[in-house]
């Protein structure tokens, strides 16, 4: 029986979209954009707005910072203590249009050496982990392929 595919955090991305993107919210009053999404009120301290619209965020951005995770994180991160720990790369990306920084893991096999500060990356769907019944989906960043005329 195939595993159920389920987002690690509901509402942060659409795992089945052909145009895979993170989903944020934008305040109707001041235009501030939020990720993770905000659904109750504008977090801009200078705005009293309470109406926020869901918006797709840029699929491309530039590396702001990155590091590697060489330690096994504590619970609730899913990790089998009986298997060897596989380091992963964590990257902070400044989104192209929104000019905000979003954190995420790099795609499997992408290392810190592949992500110099200022290099362009693109958002791709990923898998955080799988259990007996569920594939837990997430997003990853990878070095951007050469693009011509593609919208961010």
C-alpha cells in the first residue's frame, strides 16, 4: 500500500502544485509579506491591519547564509538513534521579489561548498522523512539551473 503524502506543516506550501511555491500572507493595509504565514493580524508594528491574503512566494532567491548540521537534533525531529547520522545543509535564502529571508534545508547532496553567499537558488519539493504510513513532505533549496525568461 502506498504511503500517504502529507506536508510537515499544513498551509506553508502546496505539495501537489505544478508550480511548487511556499505560501505566505500579505497584509491588505500595508503590503507586508509574512512567512511563516500569519492569518490573524499584521505583524508590522506600524500597522493595525487584520486582513491578510494568501500569496505565493518567489521560487528563486539568493543565499544569505548557510551551514551544515553535523549533530543529531533533539526530539521532536524524527531521527532513528540506531542509524548513523547523515549531516544536512541548512540555508537562509533572501527571496527575489519579497526581499525577506526564509530558512530551509538544501536538497539532498547539496553542501555548503555548493552554496556560496550571493549565489542563486531555487525552491524544490522535498521529503523530510517517511514512516510506515506517511511520506512527510517539505521544501528544499538547490543551486538554480540556468534560466532564461522564467518568472520568479
